[in-house]
C-alpha cells in the first residue's frame, strides 16, 4: 500500500480554501480531468474527460476540522482513500494538504500526480476569491 502527500501554501485564509472544496459536487471545478459529478447522500460519482465513471463514498466532510475524505468504491481499485486538509497558518494564509493512499501502489502514483494540479487550482480559486473580497 502506497501513501503519498502533496501540500501547497495558499495566500488566502483557511476559510476561503475550505469554501473551494467543501461542496463534494465542486470537484470538476478544481480537479484536472474530472468533467462532472453527481452527489447523492454520501455517494459521489465522478466522470472523467475520457468518459470513465468512478463511484466514491464520502467518508468525512468536517467544516470544523476543514477535512474532506473519500474512497473510491469501484471494484477496479483494491483501495483508494483521498484526504484533503486545510490548516490556517495565520489570518491571511493557509496550508492545503492532499493525501492519497492506494492499492495497487501504481494507482497512488497516478492519483497523487493529479492531486498536484488539484492543489494548484484550489489555491488559484481561493486566492482569487480572497483578493476579490478584500478589494
């Protein structure tokens, strides 16, 4: 089982970063290659640009901790759990951490590679929203 983690400092308060990711249906706006999704209760189904539908279970969505976690439930994957945490560094900046644990190990490498792009887009959206709010 492989676990990988990427992090990105964001020039926006933690609440602005959390606002980008707190809605499970918002994933197409910030995760590369995901073009749509549906959410029903704790079930989320994402659709990739190639048309692949991937079912997921939302494990945690905690506004107090600013933590979102999910697992892919498709039989194709032995195990996949993704976790996004947002930490306040100070009143104007935060740290966003995206962790991936998966079997087979190669799946962790593939997904974790995409999480770097997701972190960049989360940061861009949060920073834009923050700067617009403070102008």
